C-alpha cells in the first residue's frame, strides 16, 4: 500500500517568511495521520478543498495562510486555510507540521 505524504506551507505573518515541511506516513504520530487520511478521503467534515479558501476570513495583516497537500498513490488533495478559517479538527496536523517547517 502506498504511504501517505503531506506537504505543508505557511506564508504571511508580520515577517512574511514562507515556511515549509514535508512528512511521510511513518514519521508522523497516529492521531495526525488519522486527520490527514480523513482529509484525503473526504470524511473529515471540513468540506471539500474548493470550499477551504483562506480569503473567506476577515483581513488581518499578521495572519498566516496554511496550505496542506496530502497524497497517497494517485490520490491528491490540497487545502488552504487562514488562521481564522482553519477548522479545529485539523489544528493538530497543522501544528505538528509547523513545528517541522523551515524557511524556503
């Protein structure tokens, strides 16, 4: 079976530095993998990728934009959230990846 692969990017904020991280299935905690698998499969309850747009939130100059791309085999989905629009259910995934992120 193909491994789950996640790419994370955070941009914006006061400094405007883009940070990125990549992780694969064996390198992430089980709870984070569950969130990613549910996002990929559409069972997370956060909506489809097309409805997860960062520009739906009120503008805030120091707000981050988070992009999460999840893939397994030929299946791939991308999600975009601002700090304000990020669903609570995905925060553990984003926080785990943000801790691993490095400047681009």
